């Protein structure tokens, strides 16, 4: 399960309206072209200018959409069409029923402009055709004086064209409604699927946590009970025994803390996703605090640790995230390395553009074919019932951090012994 930020419902709605506008400028263009031909045919100069304004608006909108200027494109064809139809209503008789098209124009704004993101233009394009209609009604459509065509021509030729234009606009609205219904249905299906996945993930998490958290808790409470029993009985506790008990309690508490940190980090990422700016970060400076945190644990297992990273080597990364990746990978290397083993960390530049941070250990390594499954959430790769603690979110979380910084994590399966994991990140450019 790879976790990425998903588009919001508002983004989906905006994208749908942009797509509607893209379709509209191609689907509706024949209608103003037809009006242009009709105006030329009936010898109506102002009507010809009005139709030409609309045609230019649609052609400009098509070009603007091509260059991703979506808001300007929608304003261009909606505004041009409103001006064209408004002008047409004042130069042809009411018998053409051209004013009815103004009634449909607010629907164009509704299906192509987002009320929340394009608020000003949305309300302007909703009110403009209504205002033009009332202006025509109040002036009896005689604002510009005499009409260019006779009432008979308007009724016999222009009225049917107005009806076809209006019906075409309504069909476009019907298509939008169908698309919107499909989008909402898709959202409901996705929400139900996410709910089911979330429920299953919680079940898996609870099963893992119930086992992995109880183990260190039992250790902590058990050794604390030993100390409490000795104290109640008045027995002296030797220095060696006290050190052993405290070491066991500290080891168990550290293991428990790591589990809780991983769960919180994973839960935060799962619910919110994340993004962060990257800067030039010294890789070793991110690793050193992590090494210091695990130094006692490595000493208790007699592990030999080698940090061979050049202090001047820098990556383009987020320092906190890179530190979290190092924590996850070093923790895994320590947990799976046998007593007396060896862990090393190297870093190399590749092709002058990338940096590879290589974690190696002498543990049992990854099972064959596990290079992909290892990054699935809650996947333990056969260690579910073993003595090694963990809930299986470390590697998926580290991969998400790396991906968000423009890199990735790769598990090498062809190493002869142990495990080798490479963190690949963009290399910081030389200053």
C-alpha cells in the first residue's frame, strides 16, 4: 500500500468544469458559425458583428485552453457569447426568440466555472445574461432603434435557429449532469473502497500492535516486578543485577518507543500525505544523530558499525525526512543483524545528478523476491511470529519519504551475504 496525496473533491469539480469548457468550445462553435451565415444571408450587419464576436470568443477560448489558460478561456467564450446574444436581441425583433438563449447562458457559467474557486467570474457570468434580458424586456428590445430584419423573417427563419441553439445548449447541460453523476458515483465507490481498506488496515495494525507492543511491555513490567519484589523482601540487589535489569528495561522501552513512533508517523502520513521543500543537506549530519541514538543498542549486540560517508557530501532533501529514513534502515539493520555482526553505511555519487546512500549488514538478508513486498504496509516477510519486533511500517514509510523528495529506496537481492538497501536521492548542486 503506497500512500500519496489525492485530489480533493474541489479539485475534481474544477477539473470537470475545465473539461466541460474544453468540450463546449468545440461542440457549441457550429452554432455561432450558423448564426454568422444566417446574419449574412438576411443582410443584418449588426447581427453579423454579434455572431462574429461569438465566433472569435470560441476560437480564442480553444487556443487559451491549449495553453492551459483555463479561466481566461472560459471568460472569453462566455463573455463573448453574452455580448453577442445581448446585441442580437436589440437588432432583431422579439419574434426571433433570441432572448431565450440569454435564459440558458447562466447554465453555461454553472457548468464551466467553479463557484468556490472562480467566485467573482462565476457570479458575473451568472448575472450578465440576466441583466441583458431584463434590459431588453424593459426597453421592449428597441434600445438601438429600428430592427435589421422584419418580424416575419425573424419568426420564419431566426426562431427555428434559436430553438435549435437552445436545445443544443440543453443537451450539453444534460451531458454535464450525466458526467457529474458518474463523478459522484465514482467518489462514493472510492470512499467505500477506502473505508474498507482503512478498516482492514486498522485490523492488521491492531493484530500487529497487540503482539509487538505487548512483548516489550511484558519485559518492562517483568523486570520492574523483580526489582519491586526484591525491595519488598528486603533483599539486596547486586550492582551487576541492577545493571542487567535496568539494561533490559531500557532496551524494551526503546523498542516500544520505536514502534510507537513508527505508528504515529505512518498514521500521520496516511491521513494527510505530505510535501516539503528540499534544501542542500549534508548526509552525514542527518545520519550521525541516528547513530548516536542506537549506539548503546549496537554495543549490547557487539555490532561493528562503519560510517564511511564523506562529511561534505550533500543531497537535495528534507533533513527531517532523511533522518527518518536513516532511522528506519539502521533500526532494521540492527534488529536483523546477529550478535557480533557488522553494519556499514556508504554514499556515492552517480552520473553527477544522484547520490546513493548504501546500508549494508551481515544479517540473514531479505527473502528471495521480497524487494517489492517489503514496501507493503504491515508486511513482515515471514517474521510475524519471530522474536524480532516491529509492525511492518518502517520501510513503506521510508519509501514514501524518499519518493516525496524525488528519490526512491531499492533493495538489492543479488548480494552474496546479508542485506543491502540503497537510498537514491537528488545530488545537491555545487555552489
